């Protein structure tokens, strides 16, 4: 059964505690801001209601006044008519005539109507006043409750800030700063991208980490960092990280290139920088004066930056401390490469692209220049005859440890002897563009060669693979083979690797597919008689292609120390029974990670079997690709992991933290 989760150290517990405090502060800050906004909205609404009621009351008063005026005018007209009538009636009886006792008095009637109207108006005024007083009381109560709520919120925030300050001052040092920063951005990344309400609070907190304790900053580390507002805020505060050692600006910032336009100004504040990456967006202005701003620079990555040409090679060549340079995807030609290599004596690793240079040899302006260099130092007589040079006679002016040749001819491969410290060589072949296969025997002249990467794009020449692997296989620790051909022709390459590469630690085998030949005929080409284990030290295995039951048994029977297994390509011929039989002969005790990157007939039963083995499994990936897998089964496996407290992560689809 995989390892159980270990008890966290005191330092990790402190970091987790501080991280949780910051998350709580951010949530409370965002809620506080929302409460204030709601309070303002309520005040605006109540003000609006009061205004509306006052306007309505004013309109009602105007209407009442108009009605009263109409009533008054009507009453006055009636009174005049009555007076005229009385005058007419009184004329014949003017002397000693009294009014009849039952006749109504019009003046008294009008007075009673006015009194009733005044009474009604007073009642309306009282009601309106009572409603206004009630609204005022409710508004005051809401304000009081809102103020009390904000006060409680502020008290909580202040308490959390004090507690955070105590923990930071009690355990503050550079290592804690990095660990804390890493934990915080991991926790906040997904929250920041999904919850816009907390963004302002996060934007207020994270810039505080850009100080003299920060050593690394990668803008592509999280999605949050490449979000426009956050990206700009971090860049605006970049000059505060005066002791920064590593700065990476990658592909994720491609659409934010304008933010980094004045990068050269920021770099003047980062004299301790040793690693700088400006991928895909670098311009000549960004690296202007680079050698003066960052005199300790050891690694420079300008990958994919098409605006970088040979004209910038002079500035790059001034960075005399450079040991690693990546200019793949730029417009620097072989001539520019040569200038850089010739100027920087300490340069060990130069990554360049075969498809953007003006010569197949990459480091030379032309093939003629290439041959001149060979003749000067290594060749006597016939240019195609290599005399093994004595190291004492060799001019060791090149310190490069990697070399890349595209469609190399035999003469091109001779240039590898110009680099006595070569550790990694990459050879790309497109045979339809080649008249003959090159002589690769010069690989035997590289005693320090540890990594071979061979890409055969349009067909597999097992004979060429055999000659390359036999020349240097015994010293290789890393082998990447991309053999684009039918599995029938590729299968024999496994026999060559198993026979010639006893010290491999990392093996990647890709490119094959099933086309014309049956799976049985292809698998028959595997030599099951090779003594096992052929790869006693192999830890990392990546198979991409036709993964049959027999092929996987063949490879895993030779890898007792395997730690990671990645399977991709065509997995429909792979079954549970294969893993059962493999684990019976090779229990894979050091296995830590397994990935099924495409759909397979292997079921979750194999996952359960792996969980019950005595191994070091920490991750099993893309369970959604397993045969007939259901979410219920996945939940059952999660319950099994929790029940036994296993330190194993089961990944259904993907995990943002695993890159």
C-alpha cells in the first residue's frame, strides 16, 4: 500500500496557518467592501424614496389647494346668486319682514365645509408626519445596525492582522518568505480567477511580497499572475524586489507585452539577477543595456521572440557570465550564434532552432565556414577522413555542452568534436530530403555524452538507430527516441535499447503507430530472451504509441527501479490482466506516479490494485480515461485513500497544480 501522509513540520504548520489568515482577511475585506456598497445603495434608495414621497406630498398639496380654490370660487358664485335672490324677495317686504324659521343659512354651510376640510388636512398631515417619523426611525436603525456590522468586521480584520503580524515577525526569514508566497498564490489562484469580488483585496496584499526577501518571480506560475490588472500591479512593484535572482516572463504574458515595454528600466534595480526569461515577447528595447544592469546573469531565455535578430547578438555577447542561452524561435542566424559562442567562453548550453537559421550546421555562417574550422583544428589531408585528435593538441575554445544538427551529413557531425565537453546532442532526420545516411561513428569520441535525442520523422531506420545507440549507449543516462513509423518497424528498436543502454535513467519512446501489420506480427519482433533487468537504473518511462500488453510487459520487466510511468497514444490493446501479471514479477516498489493520458481498456480495478501494493504512489492520473470508469467508482477510491490515510492523489481529469 502507498505511503501514508506524514505529520507536517512546525514550519509548514506555521505557513499553512498564515496562509489561512490571509485568505480570511481577503474574504472579510471583500465582504466589508460589499457591505459598504450595500449601505450606500440603501441610503440612496431611502433618499430616493423620501424625495419621491415629498414630491408626491407636494403634488397632493397642490392638488388640494386647487380644489379648495375651485370650491371657494364656486361657493362665492352661489352666495352672490343667493344674495341677489334675497334682495329681490326682500324688496316687496322690506319693512318689518322676518326670515322664515326653516330657511337654510348658506354662510354657515360654507363654514362647516371649510372646517371639515381643515380637519381632513390636519389628519393627512399627522399621518404623513407619522409615516416620515417611522421611515426615519427605520433608517436610523438600519444605519445603526450597518455601523455595528462594519465595526465588528473591522475589529475582526484588525484581530486577524495583529495575529498575522505576530506570526510573520516570529518566523520571518527568506526561506519562510518563499514558502509562504508559494502557499498563498496556490490557495488564491483559483479563487482570484473565479471570484471577482475578492480581486481588489488580493491586489492590495500580494505586492507586499515583492520586497528584498523575494528570490524568484515567474509571471507564468499561475493564471492569476497573467491576469491584466494583477500583471500590471506586480510589474509596477518589481523594482522593490532588489535581491531577485530569477525572473521569468513566459507565453502566458503574450497578450500583455505592452505592460513590459520598459522592462530595461526595471532591470536596473535587479543587479542580483542570475536567471532571466523573456519568452515570445522580448524586443530589442527590453534587453538594452542588459549586461550592465545584470552583471551576474548566468541564464537567458529569449525563446520565441521573433523581434530578436543578429543585431542583438552584440548586446547578448557582452553578458560574459552567461552559461545557458535559449534563442530558439528568434531570428538569430548561424552567424549570430557563432558570434555569441566565440565571445562568451563560459557558455555551456545553447538552445537554438534548426528552422530559423541559415545553415544546417547552425553555428556557422555556411558549410564552407564549417569545413574551414574543421580543417584548421582537426583534419589532415582528406576532409572526410577524421583523425582522432589528441586532447592536448585541441584548441578547447568552446565550452558548449549541447549541440543540435538538422539533417546532418557526415561532415556536419564532425563538428561535434569541436566541443569536448558535449553532454547532449540532438539529431533530426527527414530522410526524404537526404541522399544517404550519415556516418555517426564520431559519437564515440564524446566521453561526456549523457543524453541523445534522435528524431526520425518520416520513417524509422532501425539500422541508423542501432549505429547511434551502439556508439554511445553504454554511457547514456537519457534517451529520447521519436520514430515515426509503423510499430512493426519500430519494435526492433526496443531490442537495441535494452541491449546497449544499461545506465539509462530516463527513456522516452514515441512516434510509432499501427497501420498495415497486425499487432501480433509486430509484437513478435520483440526479443523476450534479453536477460532482465536490462535497465536497472531506469526511473522515468514515457511511452507514446502502440502500447500493447506484450510491449508493456517487455519494457517493465527490465525496470525494477521505476518511479514514473506515462502512457499515451493507442492504449486500446492494454488490459487489467497485464498489470496483474507484471506486478507478480515486478512489484514496482518505487513507483510514485502513473498517467493514462488517453482512453484505455484498463479499468479502475487496476488503480485499486496499485493502491493495495507496497509502493510509493503519490499520483495516479486521468482516471476519466479508464475503461467504463464512473464517478461512483472514483468516489469509492477516494474513500479508500481517506480510510487508509494514503498520501496519494487521484486525478479524474486534470490538476492545475501539476504542470
